[in-house]
C-alpha cells in the first residue's frame, strides 16, 4: 500500500521533466529561427548593396587608345646609317589619344602618369600623361605625345617592322600607368593596349585596353 504514492510521485516527476524538455526545445527552435532570419536578411542586404556599390561607386573605368604616328616616325634609317647585320637607330614620335569612360556615378581623378610605346618588347617611345579627371558617368579624351631620339634596334627587328609596315600590320603595345587621386590612396592602375597601325597619318582605329589595378609589381618607373 505504501508503494503506490511513490509510484504516483515518480510519474509526476517524469511528466514535469518532459514538459521542461519540450519548453527548452521550443525556446531553442525560436532562437535558431531568429538566427536563420537574421542570416538570410544579411545575405539579401549584401546581395543588393554589393552590385549597387560597384555600379554607383567603384565600377572600374574603361579605356581605349588611338595611336596615329607622326609622318615618318617609323621610317627605316638610310642605308649608310645601318651596317650590314648591325644595329641602327630610329626616332619614333606619336600623338597618343587615350579615351577614358567613367562608369561610376562620381568623378574619377588621376595624378600625372607615364606611358611607353613598344614593339616586339623593344621600347620605341615614352611620354608623360598630365593629371586629369573624368566626370561621373562621363567620358574624356587625354592627348599626349610619346617620342624618343635615337632608339637603337637590331637589323632583323627593323626588317620585320618594315615588312609589317608594308602590309599595314605593325603591332604596337601602349602601356600607361596612372595613380588614383580622388580617394587619396595613390593606388596604381596599369593600362595595356595592343593595336595595329600602318605608320601613316591616316586616322588610327580605336583599340580597347585592359585595365589592371593595385599592381605593386608594376610600381617601378617606366623609364628605367
């Protein structure tokens, strides 16, 4: 007869324990639900703000270049100036036009920059780029000369250039280094453009450029 009250008390304790466990589970489920909602909300906000940031603030600019040569800039030296099989010198000169297109809403500014024109890895001309700003969602053309006096090239390089020039397929590279000014960071941007020209005064085609930023390995002076 004395065991029955103890048995009833045992059943009451088990029921209370189960109820407490269920309450804790409901509390834990609510906490997980809140965390999940906050996480999804942050992902949605990040997914919305990131494209807006790139579209309105830090979308990279686009560059293209025109490279009409001054008449006679790539002319071959006269025969007396070139020893058979030896080097000879030329004095190239170019009027470079750099087209800048700013795709972000605020203006983008650069310090003075520097540029070089090369052929088959040989530097033909160098030039300085004055500082400039491009308005938000706007375009600008930056013109600057690039030249060199007495560039020494081997005969086989000159022969190759002469052959390509005759068919209007001289492949030149234009490299420009610019430094950001609008954000005070002086972050470097390297612009590379490859284009063909026939070394005449005819209007040159516009060649698109590849833009690379934050290139610490390109922090050396282009002029050596």
